[in-house]
């Protein structure tokens, strides 16, 4: 395990976003922001509504074209001009809304748009269910409701389906945008367990959240944004929740954090 961790630290980051900028109507939503994510790491992105964190991540997911800056995946410069480009580089996004098809089961959701076919060109339902059972066994061994439409599943189970869809197609970089916003305590805990199991598989995770407790429970490091600029970054073990709140509200960087261009 230690050798694996050393290797992760010395290898190039999974993702580097360098000096990213984007403006809407003359207002800089993201202004000269640099962040990185390593293999098997959970990185929290924090900030008030309008801080720029979701906009920054939408550049990585191919939803918005950046006005400036560069993106590197595994140390190589890439161009991400669409969500299809992002998927090609192993980047998948789990949005708060989940974008699941409520009227069909988990297998149909996991293979939505990428269905498996028999040699007679009909849907291979048994193969899709078999693959779904395999990926769910890794993620959520207690999941049994394979035949039911996802509308009947709990919020935590629905998150399991969305995450299974991402990792089945070899996501190495997972963006989780407010994954527990509409969930109760038990389901929030379940999503936390899912997140940590993905981390053990070496997947890098960007966790965007308003909930500082969630982030402290799951993240290795945090980046804080305010008014489109990076206030700073810190290892979670080096800072307190109050210090991170000070970064979010006042833009004030504590002693053990690395200040960014937006620090007060």
C-alpha cells in the first residue's frame, strides 16, 4: 500500500488545470485558477454560490469552453471541447440531478446510449444485467433491486446506479457535484462509503459541496474559491473547519494553507 501511495505522489497528477479563466457577459466567473487531482485522491471544492467552483468543473467536463488556461491529463496537455472529449479522457460527472431514466431499471440506466446487443442485433438484457451485478457488487454489495425502475429506489441507491454507470465505462476521474444535497443522514453515509471505495480503486474524485462536514469526512485536500478566484488550498488534516469557513467567507488563508491569487 505504501509503495502504491508513493507511486501516486511521484506520478504526474491525473488532472492539472492551470490558470483557467472564463467570462460570461464580461464578468469573470473563473479568474486564473489552478488546481490538481492525483490518483486515489478526493479533492473538495468549496465556496459560496457564485464562487466559480461549478463553472470551473464544467470546463473540465466539457460543458463550457475556457477562455484561457490549459488542462493536462496524466501530464499531457489535452483539449476538452465537449462532454464526449471528457469521457474519452476518463472523466465522468455525477450531477446532483443524476440524469437517470426513472422508468427503466438499473441495467438499462447503466447502458443508456451504449446498450449491449446480441448477434441478432437485439438488446442483450441478460448480459447487461450480468455486468450491472458485477459493478454493483464492487460498489454496493447490498444492492438487490435490479429489476425495479430506478424511480422506486432510494436516493442513495440512485446515486449507486449513477456512479456504477460512470465507473463501468472506465472513469478514472469522477466529478461529484453536490452528491448528498437531497439525501438524508443514512443515504449521505452510503454515498460517503461509495466515495471511499472508489478512492481505494485509484479513482480521483473532485467533490463539489456546500457541506463542509461532508468534505472534511471524505476529502484529502480542499480548494476554496471566492468571487471566481482561488483563495487557497490545504490538506484537510492541517486546517480546522473554522479556518476553512474563514477562507470561504472572508477569503482569509490560514497559516498551513497554500494561498492563491484570491486570498485576502
